[in-house]
C-alpha cells in the first residue's frame, strides 16, 4: 500500500494530492496508524505491545511518517456543540474568474477567520467549500455577510447546506489499514 503525499497548491496554502510522490507503508506502519487513530496518546510501550516492535522502532517509524508528511499532526477532537458552536454549515462558493493574487487574499482571509474551520478547493461547479461554525443562525448570517462584504466582486455564487448530524469524525486512516 502506498499513501500519496500532499503538497501546497497554487501557493494558496491549501493541500492538493500529488500523485507522483508516494510513501511505501508496510504492515507495521499500517498497524501503528490504526493504533494512533484509536488513541493518539498511547505510550510507545503500549504501541510496542500492540504492534510487535520495540519502542525505538515505533518511535523511528512515527518520526519517519511525520517527516514524510504521512502524519501531519496529533490534535484533539473537540465537541463544538459543548463549546457553544452548535450551528455547522457547509458553504459552497463559486468565484468570478479570480486572478492568483485575489484568490490568495480570499484564502488568507478565510484561513484567519475564527468561525471557518475547514477550507477545500474543489473541481466542478463550486470552487471552494467552507465549514463554518457559529453560535446561532444570526451569527452565521453575519459571518456570511462579512465574507461577501470583503469580496463582493470575487464571489459569483454560493450555496449553504446545514449539518443536522455528523456521523463520524474524519476516518482517513481506514484507507491504509
């Protein structure tokens, strides 16, 4: 199994898949990834018992996967409703023929916005998808108006989809183990 590495696209700070580069995973790498998906705070000793390699071997493999950007971060998963952000909306945006500079400004603005938690560049009718989290509908409306105010000539169209329930957190590890 080979995992594709991600590289920066168009200098916008977003990730895209580069199919030319890949990382060879063996059974131990896949098992380490599976164990870390279940609990990224497992000790090297616990991983060693589960995977069947020494702690040093586990540490070296994790370090190698991090240096190769297979593992890019160890982050907590938050329950955003409990933090006061129960409203989650996906916003699809189509741009009106942006030049590279305009698109960079647009992405930079989105990346620094507190309420925008995910940005992806798309192929097709929509150029971007945003994950926007807000305290309530009124706050979401203000966020959307703020984006439209800052980029009135850049945004051609947009569409909003409200999330009723998220069934699972990102499970990309299942692709390789």
